[in-house]
C-alpha cells in the first residue's frame, strides 16, 4: 500500500505543477507506476488541479493587494505636491500682508497730506480774508 500512497502524493504534486508549471522550482515528478490511473485518481487529479488554480488566483490577488510600491510612490508624489502648494500659500500670504501694510501706510500718508492741505487752505483763506478786509 505505501506505493499507492506515494503514487497519489506524486500525482497531487504533478497536478499542482500542471496547474501552473511556472510556479514550480523543482523538476517535474514522473510516476513510475505502469498501471494507468483509475477514474478516481483522474478525478482527484482534476480536483487538485482546480484547487491549485484557485489558490494561484487568490495568491495573485493577494500579491496585487500587498504590492503597495505604486501606491507609495503616488503618495510620495502627492506629499511633495502638497509641500509645494503649502509653500506657495505661505509666500502668497506674505505678499498679501506686505500689500496690506503698503496700503495702510499709503492711507496714513494720504490722511497726513489731506490734513496738510486743509491747513494750507485755511492759511490761504485767512491770508485772503486779512488782505480783503
């Protein structure tokens, strides 16, 4: 009976390699039995091959989910872009503060000039009134 068990194990390994031979790193196993496989063995081989195919699909899906290198690269690009935008915002805010300060100084100067003009105009009117009278 040990040889029948060995044949089944050998068949299972061979079926797995048939399901996806590119995944195999070992040499294919060749059975040495001269007896052709029974219907039960053929069914078992087909079942094992189908299970191996499904496992390979699941592994490929898992590999795709766990391979985050593309997502990490995109994340790094987004972070770099965000830093650049934040710097632009900082510079723009400083320009706004500078412009607001310039406008405030201009308004203060305009108020001072307006007061000077009113004083000068009052002096002229006073001089004119004194000269007319």
